C-alpha cells in the first residue's frame, strides 16, 4: 500500500496521519512532513499510526529527527500503533521515549 | 529454490517485501514471523542499496532467493556491492535503547532489528558477491 503522511495543525498541536508502508524509500516524505510541522513550532506532535502497516528503522530515525528538531519540550504522542509496528517500537526502546496511546484525545 | 533479480534501488524494497511475504504465507508462517522476516530482509536490503551500491557510486542488482523445506524457510540476498558483514557492525546496547530520543545516535537500529527478528542469520562473501542469509523455522 502506498505511503502517505498528512499534516494538520490544530491549535498548538501538529497532527500527522501515517498510512501504508514506511520504508527507506519513502522516509524522506515523512521527514519533510515533520519539518513542515516543526516550522509551525507546535507544543505537541501527535502521530496517528493505526493505518500504518509497516515501519522500518528509517521511520524510527524520523522520530529521532522529530525530537531533535522540535526540542526536548515538545512531547511526541503515538496513537493507535498496533501489532508488529508497536513491537518494532518496543524492541528499539522507543515506547519509553514517546507517549503511546490507543486513541486520542 | 526460486530466484528473483531486482535492480538495487530503494523503489525495489516494496517488491522485495512482497516476495518474502508471499513465500511466508505459502510456508504457513505466522503473521508475526512473516513481519519479522520481511522487516529483517528490508533492513539488510536497504543497507545493500544505500551503503553497498549508491554511496559507492555503483549500480547493480539484488538477487532474492527463496527456499522452503519441511523445517524452515530461507531467504538469501546476493549483491555485488562493497563487502559488508552486518554481524561485524556495532549494534545499539541496552543502554543505548533506553536513551531519550534527544540523545539518540541515528544508526545501527536497522541491523539490530534484522538480526533480532530472525531465527538464524548468516553472511558470506565469495567471488565479490555478498550473501546474506535469513532463516525462519517452521513450527
């Protein structure tokens, strides 16, 4: 399934909805979306991942980029990650670095 | 053994995952094991394409071989890029994986996920060919 990353600004929140398969071929698309979000100086980054079917380490590296680009005070929320995508985040310790929630708000 | 030759470009990653996933489904692997194998192959293929070929200014192919026996499913990736043994790379430690994202080094995660996700991984280099082998046991 083709990858898409859609940004929506809601007040001081940047909301990005991820769909499809996030591999190294499309990770830059996600990175550019995060960059556009960062320019809005949000207080919170909310990533909706319930329709994300696959995430390689290239996707995890964009999460690291997001944190380092937006700063320590911007919390990252990951919403709806399930199954293997969630496992990948847990194996790499990312579940401790973001707020994982089943739904939002 | 079934073989497919694909151009070594990142655009081929989804095709490689599809081939692996189809072989897993034919072999009756669980969804979890299927995903872990597809992720492992994807991560090593990404390394081959970016570090083995593109960063060297080289082009070439990746040959994907799929072999099922009554005991296991084996995927082999072969390429003619620079020699690269994933097992020889430094992997993130437990301490690294506990670090907040602000302090994370970007790198090493892909190989970590690949090696951790399969039942057996092997690498050989002979006649200027890299050979990465992934094995998943069948229940």
